[in-house]
């Protein structure tokens, strides 16, 4: 079983994951674009029991329109961290793939909201493309 290491920008908040992803996708919906600050978000879900905080303190943002959604981020740099998507995928922790900064990290399995992507985005390899969730 693989062990993955994720860090925030300053390296203070470190996570360790001991297990395979249970869900690994790219999303180009408007919500993910705004949350990531990018044209797409590459999010990876792991079983909650496989994720461990190795170091660092974090602050929480709790969703107002979707109350069971939360995001944790480094108190120093505001980066990295993890989130929970509530009812969408209970019992899991979501970690942005970029925080692993590992070129061998598994590629996403599929793309959500493909038709909502900026028109300049195309993916280099064959991947399932969904119009919505």
C-alpha cells in the first residue's frame, strides 16, 4: 500500500496518507474553480482512517450553504490542508493533488463538469469525461 505525503506552501502543515485513493478526479465546475483559484481542481478522496496530520496547526472554514462541508488550511500560509465533502462522499477526506507535489502521483480517473471547462483546456491522456457529477 502506498504512503503519500502532502504539505502546505510553507511546509508547516503536513499530512500522511497510508492507502490508495478511493476517488481521484479533476473538476471544472464553477464551485471548484473558485475554491481552487484555478481553471480546474484535482481532488483526491482517501478513507478518513488512512489520513494522519503529521505536523502543523490548521484553521477551519465551515460551509454555510452546505453545512456538512468543511475546509482546513494552514494557519501560517493559508495553503494546503484538507477538506470533507459531507454527504457527497461520507467517511472520506479530500486532499488537493497538488499538495503531494509528486510527479508519480496517480493520474485522475475522470473529469466532472467537462463542458464547463475553459475552452483552452484539453487533457493529454484518455480519461472519462462527464457532463456533470
